[in-house]
């Protein structure tokens, strides 16, 4: 990661990934895409969309009591 001072706010830093960091991200995304295809492969597109919608519902925080 490269870090440098913000040009207008000396309290802040701007960061950007290095070439190695960008390569690692690309590799990780490729692996995740392959895993997703393997895991969801047996399902139809409609089933995949339904599963993903259900999983999104499960990510929501529970309602507050009362």
C-alpha cells in the first residue's frame, strides 16, 4: 500500500494499493467467482436469484424489541 499526505488536508492520508495488492485482489476475485459458480451451478438461474434474495434477508439486523 502506498500512503501519502492529502494535498489539502494535512491531517489526512491518501492510500492506494501497490501493484502486488492489485494482483492479489484480481486473484481473489477470480477464486471467489469460481467458488460461486461451483456452489450455485446445480441451481437454475431463478433458484440462484431466490437463494441470493433469501441470503440478503438473513443479513438484515433483527428488529428491535418493543
